[in-house]
C-alpha cells in the first residue's frame, strides 16, 4: 500500500533532488579545497572568496569555477605530479634496500667497516643469493 501512496515520478524527483545535493556538496568541497590549497593569493583574498561563496553560494561557486577553472586544473595536475613523484621516490627507496642486492650491499658495508670478517661476508652473500 505504501508504493501506491508514493508514485514513481515522486521517487524519480526525490532521487534527482538527492543527486543534486550530492553534486552541490561535491562542488563546495572542490572549491574550498582548491581555495585553501592556493599559494598565489593572500589570506585576505581567500577570506573574500569564502565570504562570497557563503553569502551567495550558487553564484559564488559558479563565479569561482568560471574565473579560476584553468588555475584549478593546473593546481590539480601539479598535485598529482607531486604525488606520483613521491610515490616513485618511495618505491625506488624500498626497492633499493630490499632483495638480494640490498642485503649484499649491507653486508659489504659491514665488511668495509670491519664489523664482520670476509668469511662472514661470503656466508651472508651466499645466503642472500640462495633466498
């Protein structure tokens, strides 16, 4: 009986309204995150944009998207490039210090410092190569 009280077009309208709210909050998050990430404007400029977006929300977001679209894209690409660079550096660091080559390198450093003997180095090298 409940289905008859809530027609299909009302269900579609409710879904549309929920979808519109999700998009609206997503746009607000994108605008505010870009605004706080910017380094090319002062704190007063950021405050002015925030006040504009809060007082006139729809107009403020649309004006920000229209006026700053290229800068937003550039900042997003720069952030993605920095994240990729950090990930690559991390992978290189982990890959270099692990595996047989990394273990042999550590053993060689110990041998060079005099902490282990040549026989111990050979034993560690054989163990690293057999693993």
